[in-house]
């Protein structure tokens, strides 16, 4: 069982092909004391996952090259990263996307555009969910 880190101690990877979304998340999470790394698509995210070793990942669903579902499946199928919290980011709040996200191992789901409270709530929710999974 791992001890839950404070939000200010987290290194978070934000993966989205929108510079605006990446920048917004970077600023809001940075204000909480997080270290934020960004990537423009799933392919770049996989490289940064290995080099940066983030504590949590925000993954946009609709991206070029490797989409969020594909990237999440690759991450969760790797024994080294299977417990890494992954929050799916999307502009669609559809039931099908949520179900597909769960199928590939997403920990949490956040709809864009998001508020500061929703973003921080998603981080806390994903960490709580992971801590509950560790305890169970």
C-alpha cells in the first residue's frame, strides 16, 4: 500500500493537442504546487511517461496519432504503470466514452471546459479512488 501524496507534491502529465487546455491545466495545477509536464498527443505522452515518471496523467481522448483510449490502454497494460491514475479529458460527456474509458483502465473522467474546482476535484477523486483500490 502506498501513502497518498499531497497535491502539492505531485508531478502531473497533461496530454492534450490544445495548447489552451494544456496551459490552463498547467497554471491551475501549478498554483496548487504541482509540477506539470505537457505533451501534445498520446505518442509524445508515452515517451514522457518513461522519462518524467509522473504521479498522475490527464489524457485527452481525441488526439492525432495515438488517441487517449489507445494511450490509456498501453499505459494500463504495462505492469510498471498499471496503478498510475489516468484521468480522461474530453469535450464530450457521453456515456459511451465513459464506458470505453473504464474499459481501458481510466481512473476518472473530466469534461472540458473545466473549472479550477473541477480540475482539483478530479485529481483528488483519482487519488482517493487509487488509494481505495490499494487498500482493497
